[in-house]
């Protein structure tokens, strides 16, 4: 089985949870570009690099290489012997990850890391069905209202709902150009769907 399934979508639309569940049902790995973008962002943060300095970011990636490790239920990213994973979903990373991901050299680096991974797998994140795996066998794009996404994220974060929604609205504006669905992707609005219902729709689509 060499199938590639891509799951793109806007911030907090449930991509990681859905991809993990779909991959588990199909008994294949899942990979997340978001973990890599967030790991680069965290590296920039701890290294005190200017987020707008693309050249310095790329230099840091060469001197402090990051490794994505796909696991059945989640991905991990390590920098040498340090596990970055626990630090990737923080407000500090949330506020800067879009800026980091806009750098062409960073996107190229992430794409190269992902393309080195052997299929089969479910790939979720930014540009999966467009720039990274344009020839994927099945493509899906998840969306949901900002209110629903804020409520979902509030269950995972200590911040108040209003702050989370404001951050998501800003992220949506920043991501609008980059996070478009592939022309041949199936768009699923998850606002009124449970996780299991979204997974079921995708599994039906790949059978």
C-alpha cells in the first residue's frame, strides 16, 4: 500500500485529531507538517532569532537540525537529544508560527523533510494537497466557524475564550493566501460534526 492521504485545513479545524484517527483506522502512520513549523518557531524563540530573519532561521536549522518522528497517535519533534514536542502548542508559538511559515526557505525545508518519508501515510497540515503532495491519491480540507474552533481550543489551553478567538481570527487573516484547499480536495465543514463523523466521511472517501 503506497497511498498518500492529505488533510489540510484552517487553524484549529481538527486536522491533527482527524488525521491521527484516520491513520489508526487504516493502520498506517500519520505525519504533521504543523509539528515541523511549530518546532522551527520554537527553535527561533529559544534561540532569540528575529522571526523576520529568514537567513538566520535557515542557518539555525543547519546547526540545530530538527527530526520529525511519526508515531501512531501523535508526532514528535526532537532537536538533538531534546524533545521539543511538549512546547509546540503554546501561545508564544501560536503567535509567531504563521510568520515563520511564510518564509519560502522554511516551507522548502519542511517540504523536503516530509517528502523524504516513505508512504503510505496520512499527511496533515499546511499545503499538503497543493505544494507538498500534489499527486496524493485522496485530498481533504477541513474548515469550521471561528467560534467553534475557539471553543475547541479553549478546552486545551488555559487562555480565555475571547483571547483564543481573537488569535484565531488573526491567524486566519495571515493564513488566507497560503491555506487554500487544493482544487481537487473534498471540503468538509466540521462545525456541526463530531470527530468520529469527520473520520467516517474521510474513510468513506478513500474506500
